[in-house]
C-alpha cells in the first residue's frame, strides 16, 4: 500500500486553527466526529489508517478499543459511507482497507459544501420572520470570539473593529478574508499585533496612541472588543483577568452606535496625529466639557 506505513502520521487532519504538530489522537477523533462519524466509526477508521495494511475486524477491535460485539457493524457503516473497503484475505476472511485520509477529507469537504449550498437557499425559505431584533449574552472568551468571527464572515460592505492584539490573533484570518471579498475594513488597533494586514496598506488601520493602550487598559481594567458588520450586527464585550463577557446584537440601532463609537475613536487618533497629542491636551485642558466626554474629568 503506497503512502501507508505502520505508525505513520496522517496528513491534513488538522483544522483551520490547529497545527499538525499539536494534534493529538483525541483531537483527530473529535474532529472526525464533528464531520459526522460516530465515536466508534472514528476509532475504527483511525485504527485502519494506523495499521498500514488490510486488517480484519478482530485486529481493528484490538487496535481501536471498539467492542468486538460491535466492530463488524461499525466497519460496515464505514464501508457504507465509503470510508473503508472490504477485501477478501488469503484465508477467505474479510479484511478492511481505509480510504486514504486525503481522499476522505476531500470527499467530506465536497459533501459538506454541497449541503451548505442547498441549505443556504432552502433554510431562508422555511424560516419565520423574527419578531424582534436578536440580542443575546456571550459568557466566555470562546463564545465571544466565535460570534465575532460570525459577524466578520457575514460582512459584505463594511467592517468596523476596535481590537487588541490578543483577540486579533484569533480573528486575523477572517478579517483578511472580509477585505478580500470587498468589504471596507476600518480598525482601531491597540498595539502592533492588532493590525490584521501587517501594514501592507490593505484596509484602514489606526494605531491607538491617544491615549496609549496601557493607559486605556489601566483606566478600563479590561480589553474592549467591538466588531460591527455592515452596520446591522455587532459583538461588544470585554476581556479581563481570566474572564470575558459581552453581547451579540442584530439590532441595527445598537450596531450603528457601536460603529460610531469606533469611528469617533478613529477620528480622534487622526486628529492627534495631525495636530499632536500635546496640542490636544492643551485644548482639552481649556474645555472641561471635552474632558468629561472623554472620561478624563473624573477624580
């Protein structure tokens, strides 16, 4: 069997956010289940790939931990989905050979993309019109970043963001994709690592220097994330010491307010670059109303 050997590391099993070096056997099983295999099917498939040669059901059970009482049923399901093939061994016993990982993943991608294409047109046809604009809480960092990626992925005309390097590491790929499909991207970045384009001129990225990021963090006590797509949906929340919290909203009025918050911050950064931070400080010192609006008039 060319391309297979005992104990070989399968290729292209990693997901978008996980490097191949970091993938464990448990990760492989989990991702196969996400793609539609049962737990037993995933274990049996990995055992077949790891064997590097055709094996019978007894050996699959021994290698995988799938109970002998169910291993042939499990292998039958793999054969039915095209992930394995039955062979007749030298002793006329049935042996099994896996579909190579690259071929399996390509097939899964085609099937998945086909289902998505069908559902993209079919689901809206059966969906009821919402009674109100959706808004819900986000309880942790993973939920915040997942929903932020949803907003970025849905942006077609415009994307407005206020973001710190820690969060941009997760969101960078989605932001670059949004710019690539023609969305106008405007970002306030709280640090060098928060420029999703690496300074190549794509999109509009403004470093937050007035005030310095460390001063903002000391004042707020957390990193604020604002992501607004097409002025129709937004994620707003904070990342603190070991905690994160926020909201998602599809209320256009709230999304517009969030976008205007970021745009005004961008305007302030441009003004500071043009006239200088010192000149702005002198202006604000003579205008108590401005200090109060900027939150600098507090004791």
